């Protein structure tokens, strides 16, 4: 799989892959990446959207000083590394694994904290992701991902 053609994206947004994220090669769209030290915003899509859905919002956030990343979540768009076989186990697609995928991406990008934005269709996931990312920023190790640790 190849990144999106730059001609399809607004100026200032690039398409690339981040490998070895919880077994995935995660496709991301990225804006505001040229200046180090910017705070990170991870923009999560819902069903049936993909990262491309955020392309019109990303440049404005980058202009005001954010590093903006929109990943294609597991099972969507150009992200690969998951199995699409009919009879395969569906556990990798549970919300907790989406949290792990997002935390792995945040870490791979060199951040310990991030803000999350979500589409209306993904309201359940971002609260878990944001709480988990905040917990990681307060400790030297990320907490075990359990319902109890995500509720605090």
C-alpha cells in the first residue's frame, strides 16, 4: 500500500505510514509536523469514515500551533496488518485494542500526551484514549488497560 497522492490533500498535509503499532502499519495524515515541540492532537474517525475525513480541519489546527494527526483506525482505509478473513477472531477490533493502537501511535510519534478529537460516530472511543494518554503522562509506565484504570 502506498501513501495518498499529495495532489489529493490540502497544502501542508502529508500522508505516511507508521510501522509496528500493535502489529499494524498505520496510515496517517499529518499537519503541523515541520516545527518540533508542538502539542499533539489525534483526530479519530468513526464508521464509515477514514482519516481523509479530517483533511479540511487539519490545516487550521496546524496554523494555530498544533501537530495534527489523523490515523486510519484498524480495519479502515490504508492501515494494514489486521486479518480480513471471514472466520477470523474479531477480538482485535474491540474498543480496548483501538485504545492500544492509538496509544502506540502517540508513543511512536514521540509524545507522552495528546488531545483527542472525534467524529460523532466515535464518541465511545476517544474518552478512553484521552484518559489512557493522560494516565501515561503521569507515570513512568503506561497503566495496564483495564476498565477500572480507564474509569479513574
